[in-house]
């Protein structure tokens, strides 16, 4: 995976990229921890689909919030890949996906 040589990036721009990457990583960790670990551990009952369905219905807002957190994590991962490697092979697809997000 090619990475731009640091000699070609001005120091101020490199610091900006580093701050953006750090913020995205922080959001990824928090949203991922909530959406992938806390919510499933709270709602899913092992070997009992009926109890799991009851938990999902009873805690519908938590289920939706966990799904939204998972989507936020995915978008942060895509954006982080663009910050890290702006001209990589997946960059056009990632830019297209980000461009299709609602702008409300």
C-alpha cells in the first residue's frame, strides 16, 4: 500500500492529517465499541432466539442506536482510508459513497 513520502507533505498539512486521523480513530473506537460490543452483548441471548427478539422489541431504540453507531464507524473507516491514502485504488469508490450521504 503506497504512502506519500513525508518529504512531499508540508509539516502543517501533515499535522492536520494526523489530527483528522486521530479524531476519526477516536470516533471509530467509541462507535465501534458501542455498536459492535455493548449493544449485541445487551440484546442477544445465546441459544434463545425468542428472548433475543423480545429484547430487540423491548429495547428498539438501543437496537437502532447500535446500528447507527455501526454505520458511523464504517463511514469513519472509509474516511480514514482516504486520509491515509488519498489516491489509493479504493479512493474513487469511497469518495462516491461519501458523496451520496444526505446533506441535511
